[in-house]
């Protein structure tokens, strides 16, 4: 496997998380100002967990998941596509298995 000196496209951990960290800080700051200024509850709900407001951290999880997947797939290809998909499915299963039953009721 090539190291960082021989592969200029290889990502460092700091470089990989810089963009999401800046976006998270910006969204958090915007949300803080929106809640303190009592802007529209559609965008900045003050309930615990945000109450489904549009501006919030929850919406960033799938966006950053896609971002990390693309960045890592371009630079660090998985050994097996089947194994990568299996770990994704396992992650979804762990999330649902660890959630309290009353939160999963539809």
C-alpha cells in the first residue's frame, strides 16, 4: 500500500473532517442566533431535539455520510464491495436495535 508521500491523493484525517467541522459550526451558530432571535419555528424550533426544524444538526448526518463515503471511496477503495455494503446494513441494524421500542413506533 502506498503511503502519503508516494500518493498525493491520499487524505489526511484532518483534511477529511475540516469541511464537515466548519459546516457543523456554521449550522450550530445559525441555529443559536435563530433561536435567540425567535425566528420562524419552521426553521428554528426551540423544543428539545429541534422538533423537526429545518435548520438542525440531524439533517447533516446523511449529508456527511454521503460526503465521507465519496471521499473515502475515491481515495481508499474497500477490499470488497459486498463487505462494504454488509457493514452499512449492519450499522443500520445496530441503530434500530439500540433505539428504545417506544421511539420506533410509527
